């Protein structure tokens, strides 16, 4: 399965970027994951007359993916303004999420992780202009991020075990809504790349 993983923070150092890098490394051979950054997009403004190239490029990456993974921190009980702005571009200027499976994860320096950020993100993704299909099973919201990652960017064994369970649930969800087996999707990607 080809997954576009969007870093939902524009911070120079983001634990959500670290989380997506770990997910990409951990699931090598199971998923084909590409990271994308919201920090590459300009701030959204209403009344735009031209879609920025960076928005068009991200749109194409979303359209080419089998699923989208978004990792969000929590800021002031919600999603960061940079992520919200990116999503405003992607639901107003372009509409690449239509019928696209979306899965949300997140981490934060606070003990509760990104619980409220993820809840708000789900509300945003269910608004007009998106049309994606958001996974709403178990939630992966890693708290106390600075204490979770070791010097090599790895996570504790118990966290990884839950992450495996979480993505197994997402795989079942993906198969249910698309009728495709995630393993066969990955095999098709490798066949194309030959």
C-alpha cells in the first residue's frame, strides 16, 4: 500500500516528523511510505486567484497514494495553524481527498498526547470539500514525546506493539472500504517499479 504521510507541524524539530520517520522505518516491506510537509505550503488566503505550485504538488502526491496518514501535534487544544492552513488549501483549491482512506496519529510533549488535536482534525476532515474516509477505530496518540524516543529515534517495545495493532486495524478498515488487500496493493507497487 502506498501511503502519503503528512507531517502536521512546521516546527524545525517536530516529534510528529520523528513519529512518521519511525513508522516508515518500522513498516518497511509492509507499506511504501513517503513523507510530505505542511511547512512547504504558504498560508491559505481566501479569494486566491492562483493555486501555488506547492499545493498542486501535494495534491498530486495525495491523489497518487492509496491512503493518507496525518500526524498532528496538539496546540491550544487543537491542530496547528500550519496544518489547518494546508487542509484549507486542499479542500478549497483542490479536492484530492475524495474517497481516500485517511488515518490519523500524533504525539505531543504533554502526557495526553495529541488527543484533542486528533479530535479536531477529524472534525475538519469531515467538513465539506474533503470527502475522505477517516479511520475511526483505535487511536494512536503518543504522550510525553521527549521521553519516548531514544537517541536513535526508536520507540519503546510496548508502544511499538500497540502501533502494530493499530495499523492492523487500519489494514482491515482499508480492505473493508476499498475491497483491496493491503499486501496485494504493495505487491502491485513493487511489480510496477519492477
